[in-house]
C-alpha cells in the first residue's frame, strides 16, 4: 500500500485575502471611506483658510485631527478587547457619518464658522481614534493567521490609494462646487462601511474567567507590553523610524515651495508619487515572499529613508525627487506593514487591540514630536541642515536592529493552553473574585549542576507571570535544603489569578515545561495557593487561611 502524503498548503499571495468574502467587502468599503477621509482633510483645511485670516486656526486643524489619537487610542484598545468589536465599529462609523453629514449641511447653508469646523474636525478625530485599533484588530478575525501579513499589506495599500486619489478628488469638488458637498460625500462613505459591518455575521467569542473592568484592562495592556521584549523592541524601533521619517512628511512641502520655488501642484504630484510607490511596494513584497524577513525589510526601509532625507536636502531637480518619493513610498509601506504584522502576530487575542493601540500611540508620538523637532530645527538653522541631521538620525537608528531584532512570529502558537485545572478549595463557599491578594508557590527539587540552566529558564517564566497579571514574582531556595527551590508569584485578586489561567498560551506552556524538566522529585512540583487572611466580620469564611492545593 503506497503511503499518502498531505497536499502542500496553497501558496499565500497578495491577492489571497480577497478570496475571503467578508475581508473583500470590508476592504472595499474601507477604501471608499479612506478616500472620503482624505477628501475631508483637504476640504476642511481649505474651508478654514477661506473663513479666517488666522494662520493659527489653520494650523490647529492638524491638532484637531491628531490630538484625539493621543487621548483615546489606549482606551479604544481596551474597549475593543472587552466589548463586541462589531458593535463598536457600528458605533464609530455611525458617529462619524452623523458628524460629517452635519458639517456638510451647516457648510451648504452658510451656518459654519472656522471654530465650528475645528470642533467638527475634532469630533471626527475622536471617531477615527476610537475606530483605528478596532479596525486593525478585526483583520485577525477576517482571514486565517497564515494570510494575515498579506491582509495587513492590503490595508496599507488601501490607505495609500486613498492618499493618492482623495486630495485630487476633493480639490476638484471644492473648485467646482463647495466643501460642503465633500463633507456630505464623506458622511455617505461612512454609511457604506456601516452597512457592510452591519451584515457581517461575526462569530460570538467566548470569554473565559471573570470579566475585566475597564481600568484593569488598561493596566493589563500596559503590563503586557512592559514584560514582552519582542513588542517592546518593535515599539522602540517604531518610534525611532517615525521620528526620523517625520522630517519628510513635515518638510517636503517646504522643500517644494521655498527651496525649489514651485507651485502646490508639484507638491501634490510628489505625494502622488509617494502613494504610487507604496502601492507598487505591496506587489514587490508579495513577490519577495519569504526571501526577506521583517527585520531585513525594516532595515532596508530605514536606510532608504536616510536616502530620502539626504535627497530632499541636496537635490534640486524635481523629476529626480519624483523618483525619490516613489522609492520612499515603497520603503514606507515595507516598514509600516512589517511593524504592524509583527505586533499582530506576536500577541494573543485577549490583549490584541490594547497592544495595537499602544503601537499606534507610539507611532503617532514619533511623527508628532519629529515634525515639531525638525520644523523647529529648520527655522533656527536651515532647511538643508535639518534634513541632513534627520538623515543622520535614520542612519543611526538602523543600529537598533542589533539590540532590538524583530524575531519571526509566524510560527508562534498563541492559542489558550487551558492547562490549569481549578484548584481544590476546602468547603463549599465560593471565593469572591475580588478577594485577595493571592500568593502562589510552586516547589521544585533541582540538582546543583542544573541551577544555572534552571535559573535562566525560571527568569523567562517569571516574565510571563508578570506579563499575565502578577505584581511580583521570584525564585527562592531553602537554606536548610538548597535543592528545594520555590517559585512564587503574587496576584492582586483571586479573579485576576483566574484570568491568568486563561491568558496562558501554548507558547507559554513550552516555557513552563522547560522549567519543570529540571525537577527531579518523585512527585510533580507541589503547587500551593494562599489567600490573604480574611476579614473576621466575614462569617462565611470558615478558616483564617485558605490553602488551596491544585495547579498553579
């Protein structure tokens, strides 16, 4: 009998996500909405310019757009992990549709002022800030994990197509009719996305363990990032890149207008070449496939942006700069999709939106601070010096690839391990999830020659305990019996400890097994749970100390 072999998995290409109907529908709706947003940006700035002579009010349009991201990004991420994401998207898309439509009606009837436009822009920024982490996290539910990198790349393509088309379409409508019509069309684009999300039959998610409260969810997200070296490294490199790349975004218009003495039309063409490069980059990345890992892609992109800043500083031929912007678009998409994909592949579902929101916050902070720094430097020195220093920053930031390498995350198994049975509790009275604190102790017998290796493995496990909810963790040896080593960790409440059970992934389980392999006792490691001495007024508690025998 001839043995049969499993057919190889079909090769994932850039177009593979489009074979999933719900991703295809949401992507198209998102593209239309992105075009509407870029049209809105152009119309809003133009309208304020015509309504006031104040340069400050015009400049505040950018603040009104970006400030909500700093205020709401992390709360939005926490909500996206706690509440049904489909319902949240329906709310954010509906809210932005109402705001954009109201602004359009007021503009068409002549009842809007410059301050009014700023207010409506701020509200749209609030909707976008709430929507962004939810929108990114939802991608994981639309396609399988193996297809996720291509799906994230296509989302980047959508943004860049909109960047290339939206301003031109918006400008044409303003020229021939009114900014009010642009705002109305943007409102309609949000309604299109709302309709697609409404008809999406999202699978119900089953929540294990006690429910988190909002503030606890925020703290859990920050704690996860703090004790996840892979995520922390991506955030460091994201800030370094966005800070240096901000020089291009902040100063390219100044290069065109003041250095080259050219019109706004040439500036628009520069941005169009940038968008075209980003779209081309998506297809190039699809062809490159596995030849370049994410770490290599980011390194190439960083060096390319070093060249971008150098070219803007030294080159005066506009057609050469068009080519530079084209290749910059390729580099931009390559770097940003590499960062985003690594983040999304490296975190389990229970904390995904929170980590994405931290990533987006760091990215926005790099762009905002960088724009301020490079703009101030150009004002106090020269435009050329500012761009040259920015190029030096990008070159130096390439060295971050050594202390903060981006490790492959495609093979991580982040499914819940669910390997922790509930500990046995003496008595019938249930433990209140708010009772605590809780101390868990695990006893190992480790031979002296294994101590160095055990210590290294236990340090990795300690980081996982802290990441998943422990406030303190450590390892101690018994002075009377040095081979008896006790791991402990301290958790604020019994409910938080129960959540630890459900946060532990199969990848984490492998780390725990590496620790347990050094145990030489005749029985498995002994696990003991201690609950804080109860309040004497609580007559339901039968014993002054509860010792719970069970697993972890």
